[in-house]
């Protein structure tokens, strides 16, 4: 049992951004008391059904924000098969340290998550880690071959909440069309990694003056946008439910805006690194800037922020993609794509968007908790009475340097390495259980 | 003026004066090449490693000859061809070179930035012998040397670079350096091989060779990788040759005593006609000689210390 006092609760699901006190019982929010008025001891005891206050832990959150736990719909936990990069335990630790109480684990592991047994394995490993809620994403096609569909109904029964061949774009339009049709049996969204291989070619960064200057093969923006257009049209034609992963071009934003106007069932996410870094930041010998889709140009970046603010784009997601130091210590063209996101993403956006007045805290939480929970029909997203107590106590003044030693993730491939950021979670609860305190994971290793 | 760089990776961070210093040093080196006994004790006891991850007998031999004339010990590392997964990683190779106390590493690699990667890991100097589509500074410097021998100076000179600009590290390094030296550069090729982002170089670009020829003091043909046709980058050698192949008739339109350069090896009848390549206007063979002189100068500047070059 927990009594949280004097926090600034930001909960767009209830339309609250105000001083508040909360009572937590049996893993759920028992009461939210809004405004300056304090709960009396009697109210606390009565609500929690106990006789003495010493049975209740108390946290004074003066000067801190309380958010519903963040929901990240795009992480790569690499288990099974590539546990040298990350596993579900280390990934879960990184998640809660970063303020994420729910994550969707992508299916591009080895083997790919294309059977119910594998889906259940991922879910169980998440439960064993006992930190964040780990929701498996099932593959769309068997073996990621882009041809035969997986047994989506069975995968859903095993715990899959969405389907995706993320890591690869589904090259055949007909496969995508059929997948959108068949997934109706589950009601789950299809997450589309939009990348036309013939356009992306052997590219390693966004095509433009920066790629020409560095002599790196460029990926044109169209490699993403043409497939976004295709999938929007297919979702419209089939009435299927599509979610566009890691939108990174202004053309994709236009297409999604138009699609929504037409009533197409489409949602989309943006990765923090696409909002904070551009192709001009890429350096030949720092492969932590190598990511897919590649870092966009300034105009794209403005369109992405505008799209988030006007509701065209629905949510933020890290696309947490850990890789080992050895894999990243290669010439740019030979290093794998991916940015390690979970532990720096919130602070980086807080510092660069919220503190600079480009995004309100309320919007940030809508984008990273409420909207993803709604779209993927997950628990959490709001702290209404009766909801699970997935919560983040956030200290807007906390400053911390991102270092290899401090990261809970096995990997360190983040462009924010060795940079100091401001604004970090200091306490995190999942279903009322404290899992992170003072930037350290609580409980077993 | 003194040389202050550990490595030569790119022309980006060289000033015009530093480029001139290389060209000046190369002039004395070239004189050595015409002595009856072509051997100097200058770099006796210094060790140089050649690491060519891409085949290029011409460039490797040029470096090797330059190093040997200066008296250095040269080791050719045989490196597996473009093996990303098999074979040693570049990082491990760097550690090996460091442990062997090599003084200078010359690397050619298919990945842009490979030489910079090595340079960051090594105390030894590194010369970029060509990295991906990024840079080929020694080729550009030998081209400048060849032009300077003819012209004396670069101001007011017009240089056309013709062909596959997109994939050419030679074109990139040449354009960067010539701009610094004060020459006018025009990059010419079909739109598929001259994409708009080449604007980063800050020089004129054109799809039309004929209209740029008048007044050109030098025309450089780039080697066309014939397999680019299969990738759809140009329709046929026939059309490519008609539009961008250099011939005596076309070069006559410059109205000048234009010099013709080519980094080699030549595709005769494709980017350049045989009779033009073998004409008096062609400086292609001089480029090869000058390549050795310029590379001697660079090796000397990087690891020659205070020893007297002409001793
Ligand atoms: Zn993806």
C-alpha cells in the first residue's frame, strides 16, 4: 500500500495536469485526490482499509511529476538468439530505468517469433524478469520470408498483441494486403516497417548532401514513403488496421495526414532520435548514428514534430536496438543499424523538446503512454481509479551523464553516450510494485 | 611552413598552402626519380605497411616504389578480399599494427571512413589510398602536381571532370582541392551519376559536356565501372560514349591547348578514345610518374621528421 503525496500528476487520460495525491492498493490506483487539498489520515486509512498508517508506505513527491508508466511499442530485446546484444531481462531493466512499464518486443530474433511456442517463451521470459510488462509482437510471415502468413490467431492466444516483420519491409504488396485482411481475425494492428529494398539498396544513411560529403551510400526518403503510401492504401481498401513504425520523412507525414482524413485505420510512431538528430550529425567513425530508417534532414524533422503536435502521428517509440560494441566498432558501412534507446530517450526529449518549450509535458505523456496503450489495447496509459498502478515519478531537475557503466542495457550504442541530460525517472512502479528507485533497479539481478 | 598532420585522410582539412607544400616537396622528389641511382637513405629503419583491401596494382605499386626509393621497409599485408565476416576485423588489424610498431600505414578500403577509423586507433600515421566513395587524396594531389607542372598556377584555370561523379572518390577529392587552389571546376555526367546532392562540393555541375568544353584548360575523364549498366545507371556504352566519351573532335572545341587526365586504368573507347589517350595532349603517363613523386613527398612529410630529404 502506498500514499503518494504532493506530486504533479500528468495524466491526459483523465485530463489532469495538477497537484495530486494518490493511494495505491493491491497493485491498483485506489484513489486520486486532485488539487492542493491534502488527504486526511482518516481518508487514507478508510480508502486503503487499514487501521494504522505505518502499514502504508509514503512518498513525498514535492517538485516531481507523476506520469502513468510509459508504453514503448517498439523495442528489440534480441532474445532468443542474440543474447550477447541484449536479453529480455537486461532489456526489461533498461526499460524500467528509462521510465517504461510496458514494452512491445519485436519479433526479429533468432529464430523469429512466428509460432505460439515462441510467443509464449518471450512472454514468460518477461514475467521471469518481473519488471516491465513485456508484450510479444508476432511475425507477420513465417520465418520473415514475406510469403506465408503466420498463425496469427494462435499467436494472439499465446500473448501477441500485434504483428510485424519489423527489421524488414514486406516487399510484396499482395502479402501485405492479405496480412491486413487476415489480421482482422485478431483485431491487432499490423506494424509496418516501411522500407522498399530496391530503393534503399545498399544505403547506410539518408541520401543527401551529408551522405555525398561522407561518401556513404544514400537511402532516399522515398524508400520509406512509397511503402507508407502503399500500406495506407491497402489499409483503406481492406479496412485493416495498420501502424507505421518509425516514421522519418515529411512525405510519410503528409500521406498519413491524408489517410486519416479519409478515415483509414492508420496510426504511426516517431523515434526520439529522428526528432533530435539529423543526417548532418552523422560522423564517419561514430556508428551509433547509424540507424534504420536513417537520420532525417532538418525539414523532415520539423514535419515530424508538427505531425506529433497536430495528432497526425500518434505516439513516440524508441526502436531500442542494442548491438555489441564489437559490432559497432567497424567502418560505417559494415556496422549494423540501430540505436540503444530506452535509457536516454525520455531525458533527451525532455531536455530538447519540453525544456525548450516545443512540447508540453501533457503532450509528451499522451504520446508515450495514453495513445500507445489505447492503440494496442494494453493495460496502463492512465492512472484513473481502478487502473493498474504503473507509474513513474519523474524528477525534472535530475542531471545525469549517460555512461557505458550506468546503462542497464547490455549495449551502449547510443549517440548520447558521455553526454549529460536533464530530466529522469527516479521511481518506477509496475502494478504497484516498486521496480526502480533512485536510478537503480530494485530487487534481483 | 611545417607539416603538422599525423595522417593524410582527405583534402578537407588541408589548406591551400599545405597542398602547395606537398606539391613543392614532390618537385624535389621527382628529380630523384630521374637520377641513375634511385635510392635515398632518408627513411632507413622506418617501417611502412601497405593494406589494400581493394585490388589496385597501380596504386599499390606506386606507393611501394615511393616508399622503397626513400629507403623504408615495406610490408605488404595480404588482406582477404572484402571479407566482412570472415577474416580479421579492422579493429583487430589496427591492434596488430600497433603492436608491431609500424611507422606508417597506407590503406585502401571499400568502406568510406576506413582510413579515418584506423587513424583514430593508431599512433602511427595513416595515408588514405582511397576509401569507398569518400576520398582519394593522393590521386588528387598527383593530378594537381601534373596540372601545376603545365600551368604554374591554378587561378583562372577551368577543369572539367567528366563521368561517374557519384561513385568517384577521385572526383570528390579533386573538386575539393581544386576549389581551394583557386581553379574553376565543372562536374559533368548524366543525372543518374551526378545526383543533386553533389551540390555539397560547391562547384558547378552540368549534364552537357559540349557546352562546357569551350575554354577548358584540363579535362579529366573518370573510369566508368562497366557493371553500373546492369544497375540501370546508364543505358549503354554506346550512348554513354556519345554523350560523355572524350574524343579529339570534342576536345578541339575547347579552343585551347587542353590537357587530358585520367586516373587509370583506361576503358579505351568508352570514357576516352584511344587516339586522344595517346595524343600529345594526354598527360596520363606523366600522372603515373608524378604519382610516385607525390607519394614520396607525402611519406616523407608524414614520417621523415627532420632528416634531410636530399642527403
Ligand atoms: Zn523497423
